[in-house]
C-alpha cells in the first residue's frame, strides 16, 4: 500500500512537470505565431486598417488558448496514461511482490511441509526402525524362547539319556562280578572245585551269585548263605548275566505308599481297579506298552497301571539255598498241605432252602453247567455244583438270574468257552437235569458254599468227589 502511494506521488510530480513543459511549448508556439501575426497585422493594417488588426489578434488569442488547452489535455492524457501505467506497474509490482511473497510463502510452506514430511518420514523411519527393532527384539525373544525351550527339552532329553546311561552304566558295573545259572531248574553248588565234592547248596534258575574268584572250569561264588563252587559251563556272567536276567526273571514293583491306586489305563482319569498298601509287591507287565510316569503291572490276570512315582522296580532275583534250608522248606510245605487236608471234611449235610421258580430254559442251562463241571462225578458232586449256583443267586453278591450267574465273566470257564451252550442245545444227561431240579428246589449239600476247586489244591472246605467246596 505504501508503494502505491509513493508511485502516485511520483506520477503527480512528473505530471506537473509535463504540464509545465507543455505550457511552455504552447507559449513558444503562440509566441512564434504571434510574431507571424504581428507581421501579418502590419500588412493588414496597411490594407484593412484597424479592424483587420483586431480580428487578427483575436484569432491569435483563440488559437493560443486552444493550443494551450490541447497541450494541457494532452499532458493530462499522458499524465493519466503515465499514472495508469505507473499504477499498473505498481499493482503489477505489488502483485508480483505478493506473488513472490506468496511464492515464497508457498515455497516456505512447501519447504516446511517438505521438512515436516521429511521429519514425518524420518519419524516414521525411526518408528519403523524402532518397530523393526521391537519386532526384531520380539522375534529375537521368541527365537530365544524357542531356543530356550528347545535347549530345555534337549537338556531334559540329554539328562534323561544321561540318567538312562548312568543307570545302565551302574547296572553294568554292578553285574561285572555277578553270575547266574543258565539252566532249566537248578545248578549244584559244591564245597570245592571238583565234580566229586560235597553238594552244599543249589543255585536255582533266576538266582544270582557274586563271583569271588574266576577259574577255567570252576568259579568260586557266594549267594545267600551258600559259599562254594559252580561249574563254569552252566553259567553266564557280567553283561551276559544281566541280559539273561532281564530275559528270564520277572520285574517287581514295590509299593512305597499307602492307598496307591491301581488303574485300568495309564491316566489319572482312568478307572480305579483297587488300592494297595505300602509294602505290596506287584509284578511288572514287561510285555505291555510303556507310558511315561506309569508302570504297567499284572493284576488278577489283566494289565493295570500304577504311578511310577510311588513304586520301586527291580528284578525279582533269588539267592542260592543251602541243602538244610531246602529240606526245611520242603518240610514246612508238607505241614501246610497236611493242615489244609485236615481242614477238609467229607461229611456232608444237606439242608433245604427255599425253592426258586425257574423256566425250562433255566433248568436246561443249569443242567448243562453241571454236566460240564461234574458230569463224571457222583450224583452228590453234581448236586453240589448246582447248589453253588443257587447259593450265589441267593447271596446278592452275584447277578440276580441263573443265566447271569453262569455267564458272569471269569467264573465258569465252560460257559465262557461255549461248552455249556453246546450241551444245552443237544440236551444234558438225565442225572444232571435231576440235580439241577433238586438244586432249584432248595437242596444244598455244600454248607452254603459259593465256590469250588480241585480237591488236590489242598484248600480247606467240604470235599465231595474230586472237588472241594467252600
């Protein structure tokens, strides 16, 4: 705005000068024309007199005024034009300045934006780098975690391998001076290294002995209370003895806590079969699949599992026995058998219980079982088998039907093997049918027995024919 004022002031000053110059030019022209008019006036004075002179002067005055006015107007036009041009120049200059300022502002803004963009880009780059660093750190941490996990797993595997190797090395070291008899039953232990020497003991299959001194034919050993010599040809020693033991000797699991649960599968969620007390010895089922943290054991004819944390497993190795110890053991066994036999009685008393109504099929099925178990026995023996089935039915501890009792799993082998069904289909013999009917009628000559086995088992009970009922 100040620039425009200064421009207009300059224009007005220049315009004033132009007007003054124009008037001066006009005056010069008028003067020249006046001189010409004076000359002409002199002529007109000579010819026209005073009137001609006056007319000539008026014309000169008029022309002078017009010329001056034209000069002024021309000067004004020039002045206005000049002013407009100057104003336009000023405006252009101002606009140019404004444009330049705007351009500068735009450039500055652009530069600022550029700097801001650069700053943002730098910040983004820094953030990306930081994020990359974070991601890298995270990846590194994850990698480290994975590596640590792998290291831990590898360490555990290494430790397990080392533990296994240590156990194996310990076992191998323990067995370096051990010996076992590679025989079907037993190996004699003699008083000296001679085939004619006195027999002082027996090393049974599965017994282990410590080697005192090796020899080419005879080896000096100690096992239990036996200290003597065994023939080298019938022995295995060192690692071979260990391999023999693992192949031929059962492994036992000694229970170290009370109430240890025996389960039907290697899982804490598996069903509990029973619970055993501390000191109980279970036989390890070495043929079953092994599970980490569990030991497979044999329990009542099936494979069961116990927690490995509460048992100690070891080979069920035996020791040699002296001749005196063996004689004492045989005498004790004979006494026990005699006592069991004395507890058996052949006196039977038949009692009459309440009869049980049964269908034709029940009678046939019971008669078929009697024929399978005691078909060649005396009638009393056949009746006794029928009475056992009826006693179970009345007890409430067994299934509540005749067929349920007969086909209960693991109780009567002929039933599970299909023999009972076969005889029932073909028709049992008459004596067995009669025994079945009398048992259903309530007759019991077993004294309430619910089980029976071979009389030769030595079990206490009532002996009828070849069976003992208890």
